[in-house]
C-alpha cells in the first residue's frame, strides 16, 4: 500500500550536498557583506507585518549577521532559537559525516523525533517571545 520512498543514489546525494554547501556559503557571504539592519533588499516577515507578533524566524538574518561577525551575544538576542538550532544541526551533521566516513550505520540524518521536537521548541519559543515577561527573546 504505502511503499517507502526511493533512496537517493550516492552520486545524487554528493551533488545535493555540494549544491547545498555552495548555497549556504553564498547566503553567508551576502549576509556577511550586507547588514540586514541597513539594507532593505532582505525579505520582510509577513507574519509580523500582518499580526504585529514575532514568528520563530524573526531576527534570524540579523542573528546570522552577528554570528558571522563574531558577536555571539547579539546573535542570541536577535534569535536564540536559530543560534541553538544551528549549533545542534552542526553537531548532528558532524556526527553524520564522521559515521559515514568510517562506514558506520547512520540512519536518518534528521529522525522524526528530532523534527517533532524542533517544531515543539519553535512553537514554545514563538509563544514566549511574544509575552511581556519574555521580551528579552524578541529581536
């Protein structure tokens, strides 16, 4: 009935990895050279524009800019969820590559439990950052 999705061939997986790395480095270069606080070509959060509330992504570009310039505390202030998730994803990616390099079984890079917990954390973070008692979480 519900057949498993086809596995990605190793050649396609390498190409996808190279493509994602290039896209990530290109995005980081744009954010590094163009401050989101002073340049208007970055997209505006439609959720904030419509509701006046902060979404879980609000402040993410400014947090990336701060991280790329070595200002960790400003990055945490702009979007703590992004900074902590980025660190977690980096550790998970390193673990995945390490096990893949030594031929160990890695399983899924992002298990379903991880994705559900990330969604739950984003929902809690969104609620908290819009409450008056947690204004320090707002960008």
